[in-house]
C-alpha cells in the first residue's frame, strides 16, 4: 500500500496540537494535492518539496499524490510541514523505510537545495508534548537552528539536522543523528545593564525595590531626562530568579513569533513598545493568533513609555 503516516505539530496560540501527515500515492494523472485546511504558505510547499527531492537526487513519483493534514478543522500555516511531506512521499514510494516513522515528530522548512531552514515555535512544540502526559512521547527531528531552543525542555529528545539527506540517512539507519545537547551554560545572568549602576535616585529606587519584592505595578511621572526609562530598563535585574517552569513559559511565548534567543534563557524579559504601537501589537491577535507585547512580557517587565499617548 502506497501510504505513509508521519507526525508533526501545528501552532495554535500557546498550544502545539499534534498533526498527522498522511501521504497517499495512487495511479492516475500526475497531481499533487494538499488537504486539511492549509494556508497559502502550506500550499506552496508542493513546489519546495518537489525541487528539494529532485535536487537531493531522489525520484519524484509521477503519480497522484494526496497529502492530508489532520485534524481537518485545524488551520495549518508556515513552511513547517515541508520536511514531513517530503519524507512521507519518499516513504510512500519506498525510497526510505516507513516502519519507524511513528517514533518521530518532524518539522522543518525546506530550501530548494534540500537544506533545512528554522521554524517558529520549536520550543512550544517540545513543551506541549512533554506537558501532555496522555500523549505518546516521541523524538523530535528539527532544523539545527531550531534545535537549541527545543532542547531546553527536559526529557525531550531532539535530533538536529542540516538537510533532507541527513534525515533520510538517519531514518535509513546509514548515519544516525546524535541527540542534541543544549549548551545553556553560556547563557550568563549578566546583562548589559544592572540596577547597581544607578547612582542617587534614592526614592524611585526604593519604590522599584518594593514593587519587585511584591510583584506590583509602578507608575512613574516626571519631566524628560529624570531617569524613568533608565530605571525601568534595570528593573528586571532585581526581580527574583526564574524557576524552570516560568523560564519555559516565557521562552515558549517568545518562540511563537521567532524572537527568542538562546542567550536569554532564564532571564526576565523586558518589553518597551513604542507609544504608537497598535492595539493588536500590544494585545496580540491576527488570523493566525500571535502574542502581543503584553504576552511577550510574561514573567518580566512591560514598560509603557509615554503612557498617556
């Protein structure tokens, strides 16, 4: 039977629900159809997948190809399904084995050369699977640029690949990919600014210390140049250290819009949106919901400069 079943994950706010990628090859006029509520960027994966397979010297089957992304009522967006679709075509056509595909969750955008490009929400993917104890734990196959953040979740096994050929060699048992080991030691707690650098300002410093100790909000008023922005930018450095759960939540939210940097692991976020930022930029939203500045400041500091504006 020319059918292959793989697993991936979508993004739905902070959640990363499981997506089953089913690839079926049938006789008939050659065609390539993707169903399952795909957005435009998912539909365009047909051309990326075809070019990547041909560049990697694989045979692209001249048959009727149907790709189903289940569940059908969940919107699918971004190029994260390129890699599982390509592997599904190879497995369904017998070019790679498909007996072990159910052990992996796969995501990655393909370049026309077969190289893998990073995806958004890699950390949210691994965190979602680990936190849902009722789901079967699987190994993640991700682009190397996305593996560093995904591997921050303890008990998550992540395989970092550079290209489609590397993934196929691993699945065929020819050259196995070793699990990625995150290097968070380089992420120091030191920042470019620190509260101890502030000289004078006794009363506002005391107010910020009380706010930091009790998780209070602060309203600062005064003429320009008196140090309000300078003090606010240093407030995260006196907040309590982040427990692992808070660090994961904060990092997963920032991972959703591709803004997370591995060096920021365990550091309280500081967000200072411009006073002309729109309501959507502050609160979040869109056809495919993405976090706004309020959510990106989760467990950190949201500084609304020029608040009356």
